[in-house]
C-alpha cells in the first residue's frame, strides 16, 4: 500500500510539474513584456524541468521489474545520462539566477544581458563534462542488468554530492544576503529611466518585487532537492557497506568451511536472513526515493505560483473582462462606474 501511494504521489508530482512548466512557457511566449523582464532567465530551467519530467516518467532505472517499459541497458544508460545532465543544468541555472541577485544587490546598474552568454556556456557545458567523466566508469562496470552496477560508482557519487551541496549552500547564502538587503532598505533601484511621478520610490518598489520573485526560484529548487540528496547519500552508504560486507561474508564462509558443516548451515541461514533484511531496506529506500522525486518535481508547480505574481502577467489578465470581474471585482466595479459617468 505504501509502495502504491508513493507511485501515485510521484504521478501527481509529475502532472503538477507538467502543468506548472507549460503555464510558465505559455505565458512567456504570449506576453512580450515577460521576455524582456529580469525574470526571463527562469524560462531556461523551466524547459529543463519539463524535459526532465518527460524523460524520467518511464522509469528504466528502477529496480522494480513492473516499472520497465523495455528491458534495455542502452536505453537505461541513455536515460540516466540525460537525467543526470538535466539536474546538473537546472542547478547551474539556479546559480546564474543567484549571481543576478548579487548584481541587483551590489551593482544594480550593470547590464545583466551581457552575462547571458557566459551563463549558457556554464549551464550547458559543465553538466556535459560531469556526465562524460562519471558515465565512463558506469558503462565499464555495467553488468547488463538495467543500469545496475557491480560496484557503487564512487566518482559519480562524490563529485555530484559535492557539487549539489555547494550549489545549495550558495543559493541559501545569496537568499540570506538578498533578504538582508531588502529588510535593511539597502536594495537600490535597477531601472535607469521612468515616466512616473513617484520616480525613485517606484523604481525601488519595482526592484524589490523582482528581487523577491527571483530569490524564490533557487530556494525552491534547493529545498525540493534536500530529501533526494539525503536519501541518495544514505542509499550509497548502505550499498557500499553491503558490497564490502559481501566480500567479508564470503571469506568467513570459506573459513567456516574448513571447520564443520554445522557452522556452514548456520552461516547460510544467517545470510538468508541478512539478504531478506537488505531487500526490505532497499525496497523502503526506493519508496522514499519515489516520494523525494515527487517533491523535486513539485518545483515546477511552485515556480508557476511565483511566476503568477508577475505584475506584467496580471496586467494582461486584467484586460480580459471575465478575469477582471472574477479576480479584480473592485477594479471592475470602479471601471463600470467611470464608464457610467462618461
């Protein structure tokens, strides 16, 4: 029952992620002003998350036999490489957003468009290098059993774990610095021109709203990935311990073989009970990993909620009568009164 619930939760997370990503992408191309705002950079991790949702939906990597659509080692390795690439690219784009936040805090007059080429090179190039480095030992040690390896991939685990922890810490530190600037009132305006009578005050308010939205995107990614990171570390440590314990158990069996048959039978019974406990533990970990994947996919839905706060998006919907009457009833009544006087 718990296993079925985890699969259902995974499906719900996948559907909400799909809805959230399509919401952002659709409005990005529908409303021209969203393509020129400072938050336009969110479109790249949105495409990445959408592709991740589509690629990871048929699980060729899972140990559970009934989840395989096709038992193919090639497809499995290809799927795993793409998923690894997309997660890394998603995190690096979050770093780019955090860097933009630092510029908005300390150098608001800098033209951030000049950094986009460097952002693209880092966000698409670095993950490719990491995947190539970590997949080579994967493919060499693959025994042809749907991406299950003879031994844990130490290079992939340590490299990715260090990178993910560093990325998450950086995002949280930048979020803390940004919030501190907002609260203390040190956040300066990022617009250089305006026709408003309020002038400086409006520029500061606009910058504050943009910064609040931008800092939420990396924070949402980091929070949604915490459970996956912790479970991955735990799973790797248990698998490493099991693989090292298997060798010692085999050596103990050979030593007991030289003693008597009774000790051999006892060792066999102990091995069976140990294997049963390990299988139960692995099954429980896999269920938790499915739950963590669902939480990670909710990033797309949460991003859409943040994207919905854009004034450019809401202004477009205010022009549509039915939406204005439902969500902005006071403004619609005020408009109708003015029309009556006119």
